[in-house]
């Protein structure tokens, strides 16, 4: 696995949930936004400022973007990133897109996460 480059996105993010049959939310958010529907839920990752009142949400996340695009045949990307974070006992929430991956870590774990990734040979910048 080659060393990966990650960028810390600005601001705080939240992970929130709506019922599976809810319409997709109209979220005005710059930066990163992910909306995923399954049979059981509609899950949203957005800047914390965009979370509507009254929804089930987990706030306090920071977002690291893996610089891409990553070729589909590249293997072990998430393992190379999640393994050092697991060893450091840092919880993560991951979202993958066509071009790359995004790792969310709790705000209070950001510095430790960056250190753990650096120790594995990855670079993390702003």
C-alpha cells in the first residue's frame, strides 16, 4: 500500500438519521455532504450547522478526505487508514464516493488521529 495523502476539511460535521421513507433533506451546506438511503434509514453527514432541530444526530466530528481520485483496483485503502486508528482506539465513521474516501473522527481525537496516520507513513494536511 502506498502512503496516502489526506486533507482535514474545515468545520465540524454531524451524522444524522431520518426514517427510511423520509424525503431527501434539502441541505444547504458547503463542503462535504453525504446522503445515503437503505431499507432501514436515511443517513446524512453534513456540517453541524445544517442539522435540523429534532432529528437523531451525533455531532462533534471532523472530516478527513483522502486525496483522490483513487483507482477502483487499488486495494487496502480503508484497511491502511482504519487499522492505525483502531490501534489508537479512535472511533471512525467512513463514507466512500466514486473518487475517494472520507474518514470522520471525533473532534477531540483529531490530533491523535493525525499522529497515528503520520506514524503509518500517511500525510495529513489542512
